[in-house]
């Protein structure tokens, strides 16, 4: 029997999962690593941490499963998007990776817009200049760290750095490359026009593949470190959300999913590159060759709950880790005791600025309505509701663009909570469905690996064989009405606070 490996390089950690040809997870391993924030709004990670986590998790799944390395036909890599990894001519990392959540590049975004032109930039890259995207990070390094920029010879995305370490090849694929703001998204190739105007050498960029295409195989050096075989193929893989789409079967028109990880996403598949003229949602190439997706993003989704965990549930978190339990279960139990509206407490999840619909790197998190009566359970519920309202904003924009699904697939860490799943269905006013596999992006890139290895003729055919849906939820009418009232208040708070956020920034 042939097996497939899916590696998911996330913000919190890297997860490696071994699958059989029918999509059943046989072994899984995860390693966490830190997120560094040297200044307000900055976010960096060490690429070496990703590589060490990948090596450790690959070895663990091979050891625990007892699978012969030669039996693994192919692997795919999913990764956090937009991160900047700069290498010198010898392939050595020049500085910590500036990752997706970083918000330092407001001035550089203005520079990019001026150099390319706002309208032309959207025509080519399908998105306005955003602080989270890779191009502005490159421009920031060029301006503020010229000595680093002068040594740069290769620019990679996070998952493609792992590919380089595994194969020795400089390669990427269309879904992740779409988030660099250097790709001609309708044409699915690097944009000579954008690169020329930004004066970024195309030779620094990796070769672009479609997501299921084979980009190389495991090198001898990587085989010695990981225990993999040099015969194992490596396919293009996908950015985390495009990988999650494949892992949920969101690979045809009319399909959509919501995921809550560190960030939150509402994602819809489309066979044509539809573009929001206001730039509130993203249009990227998806992992299905010749197709695209629309995506709204909440920057601080699961991050908000993690922040609350680390600051208000420290003792419980430590005790849960020691006992092998998940402290989030305890937190959601407390939230369940709080009513809809969290006793008139509203949370804005802007810990890292916001993308959809505000495109504002300077807005910050807010608890509105806090009083002496509120409990930690109210705080947890308010955070969960605020994240859900932010995702509803994304949902409504996609709905307005004609991409409303009949049912919303739910995935990611947040989907593991029955309480939160029902909350999302109620807030959206839309039926929701879970996927029996909880592996999300890892399963998605394993599916792509199976296509690349010739085990399936297409991504759609692979999904039909490897994905099984689970629980179906229907929205409660009265709960939807109650949430709608609080969502209206939630939407009124950002315009009221927008100027104050700027004042706060300048203090």
C-alpha cells in the first residue's frame, strides 16, 4: 500500500500527518514554537524553528506508525501565507521571517500603490496593497535593512522554505504565491510589470507550479535527517486556506468553508477570478488548477481566544497541559453559562489590526460594555461572539458577490467545539456541516500529493474518495435574531472608534 504525508506549517506549530490512500489518518505529530513581537504590531518567527519542528514531526509519525519510508509515495506542504523568508547566495537565512500577522508596512503599502497604481495593482494582483502581504515586507527590508537586502538572493514563503530544506529546490505554487502581491493572479505567473516597478529581481523568486504538480523529491541530506526516502515525491502543496479548502472538498463552484485557526477565514471556490472592487476580500488562485477563490479574513480569530487563555486562564492552562486535557473545553463550558450577548459585552477582535472588511492595520482589540458584573465566562463568550461577528462580515460580502453557499463547511481548531459550531451557524443564519477528518490543511496537501503521485486523476476525484462529511447543523431562528442585534452594535463600533485608533497609534 502507498501512503501520503501532509505537513502543515502553522503559526503556532507544525503538524505532520500520515494518511492512507483513502484519507484515513494513521499517525500525527505536532511541535509548537514561539511567535516574536519585538514591537507593537510586529510579528516574526525563526525559520529554523519551522524546520526543526518538521524534522521532529516527520520522524515521530514514521516511528509511531512503523511505516516503511519507501511506502510513502508523496508529500505535500501547507503553510501560513505571506511570510517573508530571505536567503543569501548560500541558502542561509538572513533575518527572522516577517510573518502574515505583521503590520509594520503601512508606508510601504502606500509606496507600492503609488508605484504600480491602485487600479492597476488590483487588476494584476487582484488585491489592494496590504500590510500582511509579502511585497510590502520586501520593500520594508529594502528601506530599513539595506545591508540585509543587499545580501538577498532568494525569497521564499514559509512552506517553501521547508520545501527547500527537504528537496534543495526553490519552488512555490500558485495559491501561496497569490498572497505575495507579486503574482499576476488571473494569469497565474509572476508579474514582470509589478516586479519591474518595485525593482525586485524575478531571479530571487521561486519557480511557480500548480498545486498538485511534482516540484522535486526528498534530498539525501533531508532523508538522513527525517527518515524519509529519496524516492518520495514532493508536490506544490498550498497556502493554508487553499489546503484547507481541498481538505474540506471545497473544490467546485457553490462550495464554501469557514475555518478558525490563529486567523479566521470565510472561503468560497470560483471557476473565474471575481474581484471585489473595494478590496475587502481577497481573490487568489486556488489549489485546483485553473480555478480561484474568494476569501475574507479575520486577523485575530483564534489568536484572541489564545490571548485570553494565556492571560486569564494561566493556572487552568498549566493544569490541563499536565493532565493531558484541553483548557479550551473548560473555557467554552464557562462561555456556555453566559447568555447570547455575554451580558451586554461586545468584543472587537483586532489584536493584530484587521483585514476584512476594514483593511486597517492600526485598529486594536476592544471590550465594549465591560462592567463589574462580568465574569470570565462572559469574557470568553464575548470573544467567541466577536470573532463570529467578524466572520459574518466576511460572509455577507461574499454573499453580495454571489458566492452564498447552501451550507457552510466548518474546519480548524474552532470547529472542534460543538458550542462554537452552533454559534457560527446561528450567527450566519446558514446550515453548517463538519468534516469527519479534523486534519484540514494536512489532509488537503496529502490529497494534492496523491494527485501528483498519480493515485488520483484530479483533485475533485481525490476529494470524492478521501473526504467524508460529518455533523449537519441548522441555525436556530430566535438565536439568529438575537445575534443579529448584537452584530449591528458590533458593526457600529469600528466607525465610532476609527479616529481614536489613529490617536492611540500616535501617542
